[in-house]
C-alpha cells in the first residue's frame, strides 16, 4: 500500500510538471507570436489562375503597388502608420492595380482588402516568419484561384534580393526596433536553440489554426 501511495504521488507530480511545461510553452508562444503579428503588416497578392500569363500579371500588379506604397510610406516608423496610409489610399491602390491589369490586355476585376488573414511559414532572405494570423493588404485578381505571393510591407522586406537571400540591414534594424529582443532572435537567428523555439511556435500556431 505504501509503495502504491508513493507511485501515485510521483505520477501526480509528473502530471503537474507536464501541465506546467505545457502552460509555459503556450504562454511563450502567445507572447512571441502576438508580438510579431502586432508589429508586422504583410502584402498578399493572389493571381487569377496558375497560367504563366496570369502569374506574370500578378508580379506586375505587385510591383506597381509596392512602388506606390514605398513612396507614400517612406517616413513611416510603425505598422499602424502604414496601415493608416493603406486605408487612406485604398482607392488609389485599387486604381493602380486595375490600370496595370487593363494596360496588359486583361479585363479582370481586382479586389483589395485590408484585414487579418492566415499565413503559412515564410522565409524572407535570412528572416523567417512563423505561420499565423497577420494583418495584411490582400489583393485578389480576377477569380483569385492562382498561386499566392507574399511579402512584408512593414518592416519593409518586400525588396529582399532573392538571389542573395539577404535582408538589408536597414530593414532588419526597423524590425529589431519594433519587436521584442526575444521575438527578433527567434525569426532572425540560425542556431539549434532558436530553431527549437521557432519549431515550438510553429507547432502551436498550426494547432491553433487547425482548431479555428
């Protein structure tokens, strides 16, 4: 009887320890994920279809919108400022996208939304953002059945040189200024400890999305 009582106590302690570890992990994931999503504004462009022509048109629309947004947001230092600008110039963005589509010989409609959307894990050079829900400017071309294109409008990562895979130091500094030290280390460093933390965040975020 005594041995059974000891085993039972050990089992209870083990369960309490597991619960503590789980709650600590969830708390950590929420803190880091919220800090990242609260300070990042993304661009999401969806092509009409997966045809080569529609995909090429998607990139032209992307380039036109980025050129305009980069011009009007050059003095922005926070996500809220960029979103406010995007909201104020939403009609301009719509007209720019529609003109590019018409100039290239297509009659697709374009829908522009500013809201909170689900995003997969995405690498931008040597910066990685975990899957989760992010505020974004979403551009739907025509039927919006084609492949997506994602980037980060704030901090400005949309012009990352994909051939070198390197994020400009200026963009990194803006991101570092807007994120907590822990959040920035998770998305920017490449070592075993950080990769493990990133994997934990990924696991819980995907679990959360699956249950939504």
